[in-house]
C-alpha cells in the first residue's frame, strides 16, 4: 500500500473526501490546484504509483494528513550522511557554527518548541509536521557538530524536549514508527544532557506506543522502568504524572488493583494548588483537575462505576485550550456510560468527541471513537 493510501485509509477518508480536503485547504490558503476531475485522477495515480507527487501537492498533503515526505512516499528514510563535497573545510565550518550556539540560541530553540506545543494543544498535530521536522533537524544538526560538553548538553536538553513532543504528535496522527523513533531520539538526547527527568518522561510516553500497538503488558514494564530511570531527584509533579500514566496503562492491561494503587500514589505525590505546569519539566501539565480527568479515564477503562463522577467533575473544570484532551474526555465519558449500559448518554459524548477529533484530525482519537461506536 502506498504511503498516501495508508494515511488516507487511517483517517477513513475516501479518495473523494481527500479531493474535497485538498480543495478546501487550497481555498483557505489561496493556493492554486487542479480541477476536481483532475484531482480525482491525480489521487488515483499518486496511490498506484503512476504519477509522482509534486512538491506543491506534497506540501498540501503533509498539512492535511500530518505525515512526512518519507511517509507520503511509503519508503524509509536513508540515514543522513555527512556532506563531504568540501571535505574538511565544510566539516570545520559546521563545527565552528555549532560552537557559536549560545545559551540565547538554546533559549530560542526551547521557545520554538513551546510555540509548537501550544499550537498542537489548541489545533492538533496534523498541520505541524513540516515545522516540527524542520525544528528537529536544526536541533540535531546543532548537536551533531557541537564538540565540547558545555555546548552539547544545553542543545541536547532542548532536543530531548522537542523530540518527545514530536513523538506524541506523530502518535496522534497514527505514525507509530515515526513516534517510536522520535522517542528513541528524545531518550538519547536526555542521556546526553544528563537529565533523568527528561529520560523518564520520554520513556513513559513511549509506553503508549506499545499500548496502541497491542502490547499493554510490555508497556506496563516500560512505564515502571521510566520511574526507575527518573531516580530520586524527580519533581513531585513528574512523579505523580508517571504514576497516573502507570494507572492508565495498567487499566489497559486489565490490572485493576494495580491501576487503583497507582492512582492513589499519583494523588499522594501531586503538589497542592491550581498550578499545572511543572517548572522543571515544561511538557508536564498536571494539577488536581487534570488528575481527576486522568483518574476517570483509568476507572472508565476498568469499568469502575466511580468513573462517571470523576469525569463530569473534570468536564466542569477542563481548560478550554486543551482541545485534543477534550476529545479524550468525551471518549472516556462514553466508555463510562457504556459500562453502565447508558447508551443514549454514551452516544451523545461520542458525537461530541467526533466533532473535536475532526477539528484536530486526530487518528488516535478517531480509532477509539470507532471502537466505542461498535459497542453501542
């Protein structure tokens, strides 16, 4: 199957739907595209290999489907080789350039990551693939040619945060292989930066790839290993986040008692107050409201009757800027109502989840919506 066809199928789009989406995107961004009839032919020929996707249409398709050029082509990316056309002169030029990466530049890299995180939270990941790929490339280049530890470590820390964000975005759009590779990149960068908290976070999120791939038992082992990797110096908020992640993954593995135990540990370690952002780990957002939603999610997965109360409490206090999370919350409510045999309420929340997932183009949420819909 071609990369384009695989991405289209993952979204349950027909070729006709893809044509309409191309036309809609073109209107919104004032781009010129072929006629509807021609686009139908193009899509068919792109998918069966009779026509090469031009750079103009590749850019549109990447934005619509949230995939890279490599995934669009359905191939594998060859490893980047060091440019050798100019021999040592070019190598030294790259090393000198990397040496000039100052703390100010690293701060700029981290601000760019923060901007991409905000857009992702509010609009979804699909439209960010180009920006995220370019951002990671710049960070990897800076680290590749940096020589001394005092230059490498700050860049590695910035790369660890960016790679983990890119991995979660890839998982959201259904690019599991890309997600896994980005997590591996984030873990290597965290080790280079000598930052166990970043290593623990990337490792724990990587466990979700295993869950989505149908290996929840292995995911439980990995999320627990993440807690070990974090060590004793972890912030309380990150430790609570790791226990909450363990609870969800245990729930998906059918480990009900261990799920409840992990939820209790998460509540015990969560700092008091309304603040959600961890100053030591900017990718962590967790306060009592977030944890209430997460608790409801885990309890819904194991069919616990308490899930509904937790989830409605979370619905009243949820941050409206966390658009993608709201789709998950409505999925959780649908699952909780289904466990109680309340099909009308479940259907209402599934409709709302579908609406939000359509806005963010989340393949991950769409798959869950389909699974829950089959149970109605």
